[in-house]
């Protein structure tokens, strides 16, 4: 199987899309928002997510976007059948109880 090499370097000219997504997420101001990223294997979905996360890291206040940065850093490698673990209330609970998180892995 081929290896996936995610990057924050814009080799695919996704910068405009990453900027737009980061701006939408910041403008949501903590309100629920969904942004879909679809495409075949190897078209740059994970790289786009990492590019958005890097833009949020640069623009972020110390506490603003903390949850969002955490989810974006995990979602590319997170099993789809356990996506509910990344919901805010579940993620905060697992952070409070690291032993429970290790058992789930």
C-alpha cells in the first residue's frame, strides 16, 4: 500500500480553500458548523485539514479555537467508526481521564 504524506506545504494550490475554511471556522465563534472535505485517495484531503489547522494555530488566541485545533490534529488518523469521540463533550471527558483513552486505543 502507498504511504500518505500529509503536509502543510501548499503543493496542490489549496491555500485559498484552507484560508476560506479557517475564516469560516473563526467566524462561527464557537457555534456549530460543518465543513465537508471529500475526494478520492491521495487527492490531498488530510493535507487540506492540516493546512486549515496550521492557519488556525497562527491566528489563534491562547484559548480561542483550542477544541477545533485539537480535533483537526486528530481527525485525519481517527477511526470513522469512533468519530463521536471527537465531539466536544466526549473529547473533554477523555482528556480528563487519560487512562480511559488508552484503553480505547
